[in-house]
C-alpha cells in the first residue's frame, strides 16, 4: 500500500522511538508532513524529524504529556502553527507494566491507563474539531491483539484494560464521526520485532515486523479506506490465544 499523502499532515504520538518512529517515517515516505511527538526523548525526536525530512517533507517535533489535556492542546496548537491542521492522527504512545496486578500501586495503574486510554481520548478530542471543519480526517489507534476477546491475565492487567477501552473508544468514535468525513480505526499488534522475548511458539515463527504494522496504517490513512471505520486489525499472524 503506497497511498499519496502529499499535502497531508500526520501526528504520531510516541514517535521518537520504536514502532511510533517507524510509523511516522512510513507516513513521511508517502509524502505526509509529519510531527514527531515525544514526552522526554528530545534528542531522539530531533533525529527522527531529521530522517523524515530526507523524504522531502516538512517535519517538526512537539513535546507533551498526553495524559494532560492542556499539554495536548498546546502541542496541537504548535503543530497547526507550523504545519497546518492534523489530517492523520496515530495514537501509538502507551506504557505497560507486566507485573502481577497486586504488585502494582495505584500510581502504576494511573500511568498505564492514562498513557494508553486517556492519552488516546485527549489527542483524538483535540484533533476532531479541525477534522470536522475540513470534512476529512483519519484517526488510527493502537490496541492489543487479544483485547477484542476480553484478554484478562493477572499480569500486565491494567494494560489490557486500557487497550480494551481503546478498542471500545475506536468503535464509539467511528459512529460519532460517521457524517463528518472522518474514519477511526485500530491496529492491534501482538508482538513486534523490537519485543524482547523468546519468539518460539509465535505464529509464523516470528513477531510482526515494523512493515507488518505499517501496512494497515497506510491503508487506513488512504482515500481507499474512506468507508471503513470502527474496524480493528489484529497483527498477530493468526494467533489463537486459547489454542
């Protein structure tokens, strides 16, 4: 999928590093001007923006704590002032904590729920009005592969709660924007190539590559997907967690 995103502006949260970085660079390769969002990784964000410019697009960096609505507002204001309205929002940022749920403090729960679910809500809320004004927009959220099945192990539990909420939010917002020229969809990886774990027993003998994750995002960002909204693509190689 190689959509022409020339003239579009894309903001990817958590795009200084890892999956978010690869998604942002993939959007830049298709012609989108890009905003690299980060919280504390200033130098890495600057390096990512520099690499994005090698595709001949404009790129900027913007810092924000996505759990703080005022910080999100300020970040979008900065992107709009430099690049214009955000046409494509990818909500990628989100912490996890794979300890047993009883070992987690209330602050741990707040951090995981805040960065994954509330960050997605805050950024989407801020992006919506300009998208509605122009009658075009793409919001793409990150879930987790098993959360449409009410995945509920005792380890990393707040993360799965948050990602289930993200999928519910995606479906709700798709309905709420169905007359606004906006689509809202989700991609839900199981494990990606930067995952540090034993891949033995993974579907197809490997985790997802960055390209595997990017492919449905590019499709959802394109005009070809203008009638698809509220959908979730599990990027898991056909995994059945109950098998």
